[in-house]
C-alpha cells in the first residue's frame, strides 16, 4: 500500500497564529497557567456502577480540549515504576563505549536499541517541527513488543543482570493499561465496547528509557527533544523531573510538573485520524533546566501493524466527510518517520 501524504495531524489548525519568533519564545519560556486536567481511572477499574461512563465522559472532554492529562488510579504498581527508573539510571550510567556497543536498528518500521545524545534530528514528516532545530540532546534505549516468544527482535546490553526482566515487566504492565483504556475510548465514541479489540491483538508497545542531561542554555533552537506530536494512539509517560512543556489551547505553552503517583497521558496522531480531527494530538517538548539529570519513560501504545486505519463510523457523515484516506498503521509509521519512498 502506498503512503498517503496528508496535512499534518496535529491540534494546531484551530490555535492562534504567532510569528516564528513568538512561537520560539513561547516554546522556550512557557508562561501558561491553563490547567492540565487529572483523570481518575479508579471508578472504572473498580467496576463502580456508572464508573466507566463517568470516566469516559471526562476522557472525551479532555481529549477534545487539551489532549494531555495526569492519570491517577491506574493499574501500574508504584514499586514497578520505581524499579524501572532504577534500571534506566543503571543503564544510562554505563560508560559511553559500553552503551555504544548496543546497536540502534530498524525492525519493520520500529527502532530498537541505543541512540546517544546529539544523534537524532527531529525532521519527522507529520508535525510542524520548527525549522533548523538542532539535534536532540537526549539519549535513549528503546525496546519494541516481541510478537513471537521464540524470536528475539530487541537488542539488549550485556552483563546487566535483571535489567531486561524489569523493563519487559513494565512494558507488559503498560500494555495492560493501554488495553484497559480501549472500552473507555469506545464509550467516548459511541461504539461497541469491544470495537477496538481487533485492532490491538498484537499491539505496538514501544518503550523508551530516556536520559536528558541538564541544559544550561535555553534558545538557539536547542532542545532535549524538539517540539513534536506523537504518532501512536496514546503515550503513557512517567518522569523523574520537570522539563516537559505542552502547547495549551491558547497557543501558549505550559510547564508540566512530575506529580508522584500519576502518569502523564497524551493522545497521538492516530486518534486524530480515527476521529476525523475530533480528538487532539498536542505538541510537546523537553528542555531540562534542572541541575540534575532528567529521566523519563514513555510507552507508545498503538494497534497492530497491519490494522487499516480509517475514519470511524461515528466520526463521519454527510456533513462531515472523512478528511483522511485509509492507511495501514505500518505505513502511517513509515510516513511519520520519513521512511516513505
């Protein structure tokens, strides 16, 4: 299937317009005090009467207006979160020559392995990345979901006992949480509760252990990671320090604090396509202005590679025709990362 080139799938179209200079200043120096909402998932997970409907109603409002939220009452144990942060710090503290022996390879439009700081440039096709942004300062170790237990697709560091076990356990917990969201998304869109199940039988669950060194100078188009939107259905993030900023409905940017006991969730470009622009995929960036290293762990949750992504039946009609042509999730990923011919 050929790649369908479309307009950027982001939430920027309806936002106020700023000059390039204003945009850069707002991204570098967040000044918004707009609320980043909090969603408590526990009434749904506990099976409280009407809990799913109440949580879904709040989720719908959040995703139509902000696209970012704190999540509490989720199903990932705090002890496991603590353990995976310990393993991330353990890996990133290894000598560079040891980390560099872990290759960074492509597996069916996914990346796995280690990429050092200053090696990635944000030049993705889909989002309004600022022109001439410098290479990102962060380094990362990424694992993809194994689809066959007999075939190892990931690359792992040697002589780091316990590392793989903890990372895989956290990845599985994040996948479980992503799947727990599926009936909620279906409820928000007036679809059968099991509507999305067929798309997520072998889901995309990419996990990255990110390390951001302190950034002493702000400006000159230098970022820990440059402003971008994500491409999955949703991203589940936990972080050790502040440094993240999000573009809010006003067009101004809001600094995001790390709140213990919560995850930070944002929706991605996939859900924009599915909902015909009803739901948002919001820009965000990282500048680590702390005096200490920042660690974060995003898990990108998306459907099967061969899933055909087309506008949902409840998000189109005679007066609201589909804005996006059907495309497989694999081809959408290739387009996003600029792999298309």
